[in-house]
C-alpha cells in the first residue's frame, strides 16, 4: 500500500513539473555588441537575434522591454520590442543623450518567457577630439614613466656602480608596483570586480585603462632589472635601512591582514584591491624621502639620474591631464575618486621631482659628493 501511494505521489509531481515546463517559453538571445562608445547625440545600432523554442510561443507575441539604468544618458528605440514571429533579428537604435555611463537591461514583460540576463553597457562622451587627446596623454605619461627607469639603469651600467642610488627607494618602489599591479590587473580583467565597481558607481567608468596595465607590467620589469644591478654592481656599504625595513614589514603585515579579511568575507574584494592600491600612495610618498635625504647628506645628486626625475615629472603632469579630460568628457568626476591611487601618484610625481630638480640644478649644482654613501 505504501509503495502504491509513493508511486502515485511521484507521478503527480512529475505531471506538475511537465505542466509547468510546458507553460514556459525558453529563448536564446544574442546581441551583436554588448558595449557601445558613443559621442553626444551620436546614434548607433545593435542587432538582437532571437530564437525561442516551445510550442506555446506560437499562441502569443513575446514582448521585451529595455530598462535603462540612467535614463538621461541614452535613448533607446523602440522602447519595447514585440517579437512576432518569435525567431527573428531585431534592430535596436541607441542614441547618446548626455555624457556618462549606463547599463541597458533587456527584460521580458511576460514572466513565462525565460532567458539569460542581457545587458548593453554604454559610455557616452562629449567630444571625440577630447577622447583622442585623452588617449594621447595616456600614452605620453606611460612612455614618460615607462622610460624613466632607463636613464638610471644606463647610469648604473655605465658606472658599474649603484652608489648614490638609495636602496630604500628601489625596495619600496618595486613593492609599490607589485601591490598596485594587483589592483590594476584585477579591476581591468575580472568581470565580477567590474560589476561590483559599477554597483557602487553606476554612472562611472572603469578607472583602469589598457595603458595603465602596460605601464605597471613594464615598470615592474624595469625595476626588477634595477634590483639585479644593486646585487651585481659596486654598492659600497649601502643596504636597505632600518626605516625601509620597518615600512616594508608594516606593509607586508597590513597586506596579510586584508587578504585574510577578504578571504573570510569580512571585506569585499573591491575594498581589498583599493587597500592594495593605497599602499602605492604611501610608498610613493615615502620612497623619495630617503633619496632626498641622501642627496642632502652628500650635498650631491651624483649617482641619481636627473633623466629619471624629468621623465617622472612629465609623466605626473600628463597622468593628471588625462584624468581631468576624461572626467570632463564623460561628465564623470567620480572616476578620479574611483582610482584615487592614480590621482595621488600623479600629484606626488609633481611634488617630489620638482624638489629633486631644485637639488640638482640649484642647491648642489656641480658639487662632488662629500662621501660615497
């Protein structure tokens, strides 16, 4: 008797499942593009290929609507799509309404139509020439900061000595690049991190560009070469100072704590990445101090490449210019705070190189060092 009741119950559940499944319509949608970059008032088109399968869809039209996150940024035509027949290709017209960032979600009016969520990400800028100029500024600062390491590398090679190059500067610099690289690479390549960023800044842009990625990877490589030079060339009695070791120890401890907090979900991973990038700000603020003090103590900048200083300064200028241009062009001043590290590093690379120029050309001009260390 129990077996008969159990069989009857299973049969009933199976019939209910079949009935529910029969009442649903499953669709496959494919967008010709999921990302758009538009100039203000520019119009673009996206094709939506629709394939639905379930005989119930023959009895009625499938209706789709477009849900715009920031309605003033773009205009979508038509605002509602009526798909009949259900297997078709529909054309969507999207026009830039105001500068900014928005997501356009595609949803079915009828809850019985099931498909994977679809989104179109649209960025609208004011002027195309400003966007081109921003890209130029971006590559100029990348080239400036990227090539700034070579004068020091060449000077070390030519002298077969690293005396005059402060080891605290080198050690702090490469650690800063590694930690900032974690932020840059994760924000640029990991879609889940990008979604979390847009959730916090729905009108913002991803604050990391391809030139930021190239800059960080190249800088880390160049600094690795400099570290190797510190081991193989004459260095006198220079070592990483107690001050430098304390700072590195604190940074390592802090980084260990925040990765544990993120790993146990006490902290969001985006916050973890921000804290990693903040280390870069601290390091940039501190790394120049030992070098400036060494120059002061020796009353000379010999062994410290002035070419590095000039290129660091020009890189800082163009990095800030790019951020200001993008913020104006996309009406997105939040992006400066979305990547505060880039902004602060740019500012610090204005202040400290200017001080080094004063040391080199005014305070210690044509002076030989009092001692080698």
